C-alpha cells in the first residue's frame, strides 16, 4: 500500500502518485491539525 497515514487513499495515490500524492500530503497536514495529530 503506500503510506500508513490516517485517511490515506491508496487507490488514488497509486493512480496518480506525484500530483495527487502531494495534494493528499498537504491535505493530510490540514487534517492532522483538525484531528489533533
């Protein structure tokens, strides 16, 4: 699978690893703040 982050979407990251992956990482940082990580 790719990453073990909370809320990971491996199928999308696998299809478009570079652009979507970087967008997901940016989104995850925002989500982590909301989740308290």
